[in-house]
């Protein structure tokens, strides 16, 4: 018969019985779980299960099983709580990632919409301008005439930049000539005959010069405003 010393009870049984309280020592077949002095000290203050009235023995054993069940339930609760916390953490990380992606997608969509709007506005602006050939030829043109032509040929959002360059290059004199360099016309094309690509009347028709100037600025700088930015930095374009 083994003897199990517990706080308050000494349970004698042919098999090990789960005890109430913390186990102080176990002896089975003469092998001590704690030293003999501790066992004897504990045993002196314990009660054998056999000495407990029969009606109470079941209660003691039930209490022991209840304690085990409570401990297991507590461990299970702790594990469940940890699992729930980990799941919540992973879900929070997933939600944060989804929100970030949604925000980035929204910004990109807004950027594309703005770019599309800008491109449509530029197309609309360009489609509304007049071609050089649509103007009737005149014997001469005043500065006001030339500016009026430019306003109808240059996209509205580019006109001021175009005008700034012409102001500095020729003060809107379509017959302006630089005898030392050979530059000619509104944009001071160098050499002047380069403007023949826009029309044979490049020397006398400001519309032809404006057409050439727009093509040059768009081709080399992307736009008249691109050309004006370069001009401001270098005093030429």
C-alpha cells in the first residue's frame, strides 16, 4: 500500500490517488518523493483516507477531481485567451495592411484622374486653336494683329509663356532681324530660313512664324512654358 502525504490528508491506496492541495511527499515501495524527515513531519499532521468516515471519502475524492478540472479549465482558458489575442493581432495587422493598400490605391486613382483631366484639357485647348493657314494674308501686321493671331494659335494655358519669349526676343516684331547673327522674326530663329519648314512665306507672315515657334518649343522643351523656364535660366532657348 502506498502513502501519499498531502496538506490535511494522508491517503492510503493501492494506486496513486489525486490529492487535495499541494503534494508534500510520496512514498511508494519505500522510495521517498521527499526526504524522510519532511515526510514524517507532514505525516504527523495528516489523516489517512481510511480514517475518514466513509460518507466523507467520496467528498474528498470529488474535491480532488474538481481541483484538477479547475486547473485544466484555467489552463485551457489561458491558452484560448492567448490564441484569441494572437488572432486579434494578426487580424489587426491584416486590416492595417488592407487600409494602407486602399489608401495607396485611392491616391493613385486620384493621380490618374487628375492626369487624365489635364490631358483632356490640353487636347481641348489645342483642338480649339487655329492653324496658320486659316488666316488671310495681309500686306503688313501691327503688333496687336500679331498678338491676336498668337492668342488664337497658342493653347490658352501656354500663351503667357509664349508671349514672354516673344517679348524678349523681338518685342512682337515679325520682321525683326539680327544682322550679326542672322536671327529673324518673332522667335529670332537662327538661321531665319529654318522657319521655311512651316511655310514659304516665313519672312512676311507672322502666322507662319508662330506655327514654327510652337513646333520648335514643343519639340525641344515639351511646351512654350518648358521653353520659357529654360529661357529664364539661360537667357536663350
